[in-house]
C-alpha cells in the first residue's frame, strides 16, 4: 500500500522584526492588549525584494535538504498562498524555476489560512493513489503587503513567512505518515474575513481605484467563535476516522491565529496545553505558512519523535477549515 510520509520540513522567516512596542508608536494600541488578547509579541516583515515565491523557495530548499531529495526528483509543487507574487503565472511556477525542479508540475491553491491543510490533502491523494512519488507542499505569505497599517484590529495580527514539507511515497502495509486529512468550507461565511478588491467582478475597474479594497477586513469576534466550533468538530472527526482517542494524541500543531482560540479548542477537546506547539508569540498569524513553519520548528526542536501521533488543525477565510492526522 502507498503511504504518504513527511520526509522533510523547512521554513524561512524574513529578518526584520516588528514588535508590539513598535506598533504602539504608530497606533492606538498597547503591547499588553496585543499580548493578552492574541499571544503575539512580535512578527516578521518581508524585505522589499522578498515576495512569496522568494520566501517559499528558501523554505523549499531546506525541506528538500532535510528529506535528502534533489529538486529534479520533485513531481509536483503546490504553493498555498493568498499573497501571490502577481496575478499569474502561479507563484509555484516561480518557485519551480528558483529551485530548479525541472521535472515537476507546479500550481497554487487558494484557501487562505487553511491553504496548507488543503495542499496536504491534495498531495495525499496523488501519493496514496500511486501516481506520484515526491510532492512539495509550501505555505508562503507576505501578509504585510495586504494589511491596513491604520487598522489596529487586524494589522497587529499578521506576519510574513514560509514553511514547506516534502510528502514522499512509502510502500508499507502499516498505516504511517499522513493518516488522513479532512477539509471543509462554508461560502455563506465569506464576508467574515476578506480582501474585497475585485478582479473578475464586472465593477472591478472602479474598485481598482480604491486602495482601501486591497486590505484585509475581518469580523474578528464572529470569526473567533466559529473558529473554535469548527476546529473542535473537525479534530474529533479526524480522530474518530482513524479509530483514535484524544489520549492517543502526542502533539497538536495548530494554526497560529490567536492563543485564546487554541486554548479554547484544547479546553473543549480536553487535551493538555503541554501537548501543543506554539510559536505565535514570534511570528503572529502567517496564514498558510503558519502550520508548516510550526511543524518545521517542532521537528528541529525535537518535539517530534518517531511514532509520535500529531494532530494539525486550521481555520481560515472562506470560511475554510480542516484537520490532518500524522503518525511520524
Ligand atoms: O487566521 C484566520 C482566522 N482569524 C482569526 O482566527 C482571528 C479571530 N479573531 C480574533 O483573534 C480576535 O477576535 C481579535 C484578536 C481580532 C480581537 O479580539 P477580541 O477579544 O475579539 O476583541 P474585540 O474585537 O471584541 O474588540 C474589543 C475591544 C474593542 O473596543 P471596544 O469596542 O470594546 O471599546 C476594540 O476596538 O478592543 C479594541 N481593539 C483594540 N484595542 C487595542 C481592537 N483591536 C485593538 C488593538 N489594541 N490592537
């Protein structure tokens, strides 16, 4: 049977750090408010020359190196981003060129913060069907380009970065690697978080004159509530699907949007906070990059050992949400 193992991980964070204290100087906010309401202390900001493809290529090279796989062995590159370099070609094509993955197909997917779990789910199907051997799944974002730096309710939340994994085919009769992925959307909740700039809508040309449309708008409080509900549900579904209980979980790697959302889900799941990996204090919400960055850091910090059962959970604009279960 074909199993999909995570053979390598990598991440890349821009050098520039923007702290809560820096934001205090520009906005009517405080380190204390941001820290207690979100858990965020600082975030990274991409340099002028650092687009999503640039960050993604750095993370991809590290993931390939840790998987001991050459770029020309990659079959598909999936870049999960809502901040692509340009409208088209896809950011994945730029990454392909940059890393020299000469044999691969490359495409982007758009599921905002849930992008990486959606990407994993696509890669899982290609590998378990036996069609492909090595799939590179990358989450990469330059959120700093689309936040409204005058809106204290959103700009304090987001940061830039990239994370990548190599999903590799492994022949085994035992279930291992990515055991299952579970993805959902509810388009009725599309207005909760959006960047309303029109591209294909007929009034798009008028909208393009209004720079305000090119910023993240979010109903934070409503998103918070639905995030807790949906992530709890999908985690329980993912465990049940695999015949596992909460006690079997060794590590949770959640989307890092808000420490309080993570705490609320853990409380509902009755899972100890000791089992969760957190890096939100350093990077804020890096959207599709959040989970693969955390995965890479958890791996390099020794939090992931062979046999470890890991649960990944996410929610994002769309509304989209999902979970994945991995046996390392
Ligand atoms: O990754 C995709 C999904 N996104 C999320 O999961 C984000 C979900 N939402 C959240 O994380 C939280 O809702 C926020 C962190 C965005 C906001 O926290 P909250 O506890 O829901 O605050 P709130 O929106 O209810 O606002 C409370 C107060 C308001 O003032 P009043 O009306 O009570 O006087 C806000 O104006 O806090 C005020 N406020 C701030 N004050 C200082 C909002 N932003 C700030 C700020 N600094 N940066």
